[in-house]
């Protein structure tokens, strides 16, 4: 790949040479560990760009596994009578054959699938895959640093994540199956091995895996915050940072503050499981016997879990918001509308997210006066969220739109964020949440607002930064086909679920035909399942495009293909270790000078021209 | 690799900042546990018992160890090699004594019938003090490395070694203050 580094000197090189900041990085040729061996370069790499790609590819693998799980349980929900014996070679004893030889998914395994789908998608894909990829890749490149503050901790962050994944993967192959009590792992189901087959070894591995994952997140998060606050290049003041960096900063701070709380909760759970303590277990009869535990409170776990669990959904969505803000501005050829308002609302969302955890617990028997407090703060989140939404729309308004795939994904993101966000106001108020709790309405809500939306942010980022990551483009036509099918397909999957939920159909049920209240939805469930299958195979098309383009995609010939202002595009097409071959660029202006003074774009390193107006942003 | 660490602003050194961010997450973990303690405490059915005396001695020990750590640090900075090495060993010894007192405290609790798997009031003390002890063990490992450096390398207070020593010192003071907080907390919420 290094042959591509020979390229013509461009204007930006002259500016960096003239104004840049010489940190004598390239005077030290001693360290060879970044280049030489295969292991040093591709496996135990210390380079943030390689670590980012490791996060990305691991995330993609997990996304395929997690999505495949959802297709299998959707088959059960859409076609409960269908013969599943054809899955026997893959799933073995989890497909139960009846006397007539008709196979069906075992009930224990159905719950395991639902649980693993949630755990994998939320933690491994949308947290590690999304933040891990983009924070690693963009933070040093966009703030003008040679690498992360501690490349070693950065590498460890990836390998802890990898180990967490390995442990979770192993749990899938246990004879008692992986954990099956829902991704929230509420006790007593999760605390008592005798409660279900998934609560045996599978739960132990789930806890180990989560602990490793938390370590990974903390190492990563500490590194991201430190790099952003301490290693910005000359001139890159906080208010000159792209919104992507703002979003990664806020996300990382949120992670540092909340993941330890999940660890505390899971630690107590581990003690309840293996040491006989009663933190979460009160008087319980199980299988005809009374347990010795007294005085525990399962609600205590819910408090600890949701203190992470709620900020976690913002950890998922905030990076996507940052990515969308950046790409939307570039492709509208307009400054982002309300730059500071965007950054402040990120902070406001993060702050409020720490105060609303109990809105997941309205049906847990909370004091209704206390719920008022949580309802109020939950609904206040609508304000920074709508500030962001209106700012995206006003950025689009009268923009000179380039409707490339990256831009389409951004618009898709906003669409999902609106349609999923509006139902957030419904379920955020306790009066409505009590009937809607644990129904498909909630499933529809969070899948649209943080699941599909965050995925679209991820897709947008990959369309846009793929050339910087791999030096080639992905196939644009395939991306657009993928965009339209996924957009329409995702609405086909989740829109009908609102109606199911309003009719009271509960989530996580294995089948509905033994309840008179929930019959009549067979056709809708079939429709959802067929849509899910179509969307799933479209994602495989995307994955094929991703890997194929790595070797066969159109080569990038231009240093700054999107005519963007931010400084990652001033590096060579394939950035070397240390990112800039010579001096570090000096930043002169904010990243959104598009269409200023009749110029299409003015990069961040371009000094102010004589008499040019400095606009306060 | 070191070059990437050169901070462009004149503020705090990046690794020190990272350490403090790490403190923030450790603090959040203990806040979570002590909040859980308060929530469970207010729910009633709470066994009250006297905190073991060993915890008082361990508190005094760890405060002393912080003082010796600081004396070692100022010895290192002011060029007094003897003080640097001597007080570093003293700190490690006091740290080990702290762990022994904690262990004795758990034994005392066991003897008065407060076990890990009994009423949550006891379980909380075991888990929280145990988790803290795990952090002290990490600190002891760091101190051991510092001592190995002190005796194997030639005494030379370079910037790099000063930074490394500062990081070790700050971590040690942190686990000290953390225990004092936890001890006071246990005294206040019986």
C-alpha cells in the first residue's frame, strides 16, 4: 500500500510546510515496530488507523452473527408452524423434532437468540464497532495528532474487546446454551442457575465477557478523552473541532462515568450467583424448594443496570450524530447550522441521560411521585434532540445537495431519528408507558431511534471515510441499492410493530396462538419476517461490497475527494504512521467554511485572507 | 512512541490526565456500590454490627503509608537517594500491613457471625472492602516495580522517571483517600 504515498505535492502541503508545527516526530527513526513484521502491523498493531479497522471488521462479523440470530427468531414469530428441520445441521439439538419429523426452534434457544441478539448488537456492534472504529480512526486525524495518547492502552482496548467476544462466542456452544434471560440480565432469572438452562454456564460467561468488555471500553474511553483534550494540534481550539470530535468526546466521557456502574451491578450479581450473597435475591421458592436468601432486592439491580443502560443508548447514538453532522455539512456545501448549539445539545443530552434511568422501571412498583421526576427529565431530552434535528434540516435547507450514498444515509438517519424519537415521548411518560411497557411498541421505538439510526450513521461514515481508510471507493450503485432497500425494509419491519404494541402484544414471547388477545396478527408477523429476511440479505450485499472494494474498488486519486475542510484530508491518500509525513498542520479556522466569500470550501489550515471577515460561530 | 506523548498545550501531562480519568471511573464504581448500600440500607431488614477494630488500624496504616510515599517522592525530587529508597520500602511494608489488617478485619467479622452470605449489610462490607483491597494489591504491584527501578537503575531523576514515579505516587494516594472515604462511609451508615 505504501507505493501510493508517492503523489504530487499539493497546495495543502505547501501550507503545512510553511505554517505547520514541527514536533520533530520524524527525527526518531529508531522505532521500527510500526512497520516491519506482519504481527506488529496487522495483529498487535499500535497504530490507531489499524486498530480502528480491527474494531470495524470485528464489529461487522458480530453484526452478521447478531442479525442472523434475529432472522432465526423472526422465522419462529412469522411462521410458527413452519418446518425448521433444515436448520438442524447448523443448530443441532436446538431444533426439536416432533413425532412427525417437523422441526421447531426449542423454546430455551429462542430466548437465547433474543438475548444474544440484544447483547451483541448493543455492546459489540453499536458500542465497540461504532465508537471503536470512528473514535480511533478520526480522533487523531481530525485533531491533528500523531496517534492516540497511549497507543499501548489503545491496542489493549481492542484485544480486551476481542477477548470479550471470544468468551461470548464460546458461550454459544455450551450444552446448556448461552444466557437467555434478556440482554438486561435481570435477577432473579440471571442470578439463579436453576432458573433456566441459559442461567447456568452461559450466564457466567456472559458476566466474564461483559467485564472484559467494560475494561475495553474504559481503556478506549480514557484514551479518547485524553487525546482530544491534550493532543490537539496548534490552533485547534475546542471550538474549532469538527462535530464528530465533539460527539466522540461526550460519548467517551459518558462511557467512563457509566460503565463502572454496570461493573458494580454485575459484580454483585456474580456474588449472588456464586457466593450465596443476597444482594438481589429475596425470599424465593424455586422448583418446590425455598432458598436461603433473604432481604435482597431485584430492583436494586435494575437501578444499577439502567444507570449504565440508559446512557448506553446515547453512547450508541451520539457518535452517529457527530458523523451525520459532519457529512451532511460537507455534502450540502453549507456550514452546519448552529455549530455551537449542536455541541451544547450533545452535552445536554449526555448530562440528562444520567438522570433518567428509572424511566425503564415505571412498572417496577416505583413511587408514582418519583416517576414524575424521571418523566420530566426524560421529556426534556426532547429539546436538545429536536435542536439537533432542526439544525440538520436547516443545514439541508437550500443547500447545494450532493446526494451521494453517504448523504443518503445521513438523511435516512434523520428520518429514523425523527420517527423513532417521537415515540420516545410516548414511552417516556409513565402514564403511557405503563400499558406499553414490554410490548412491541417499545421494540419498534428503540430499534428505529437507536438501532437502525445508529447503523445508518455507521453506513454514512463508511461511505464517506472508506477512501481515507482503504484508499479506494466502495461501489456507489450498490450502496444506493442497499440504502433504499434498507430504508424501506427497516420501516416495513418496525412500523407495523407499533400497531402490535398498541394492541398489547408483548415482546419476547415465543408464539402467540395460545392467547386469544394476540391472535389476528399472523399476517403482519409474516410480513415483518419477510421484510427482515430481505433486509438481512441486503446487508450481506453491503458486506460483500465492503470487502470487494478493499481490493477491487476504484482507487482514490485525489487527496480530498469530497472537498472537505477538516484536516484528515490533508494527509496523504494512505496516511503513514504518524499521519502527516512532515510537520503537523496548523489550524486556522473552524471546519465549516463552505460557500464563504464565493469559495466552495476553505480548508481548516488555510490562513485568513487579507480583509476576510472572521465570523464568530 | 514517546514523541506522540508530547502535549501541545502547557497544561497537564497526557498520561497524568489519563490516570485521573481512570480515577473518575473507579470513583463511579464505588459510588455505585455505596449508593446501592444506601438504597438497600433504607429498605429495612438491615443487620447492624460493629465494624471490626482492625479497620481502624488499617486506616491509620494506609494514611501513614501515604506520608512515607510522599517523603520518598520528595527524597527523589530533592536528590536524597537514601530517603527515596528507604521510604519507598516503608510504603510497600505499610501497604502489606494494610492488607493484613483488612484480612484480620474480615476474620473478626466472621467470628461475630457476620458472613459474606448473610444479611446484605455484611455482604456489602465484604464486597466493597474486598474490591478496594484488590485496588491496593494493584498499588503494591506498582510499588514493587518502583522499588525494582529504584534499586536496579542508577539514581537519576530524569523527566521520564519523575513522571513515572509521580503516576505511581498519585495512584497510591488515590487508593488511600478512597479507603478513608469508604471507612467514614461505613461509620456513618450503620
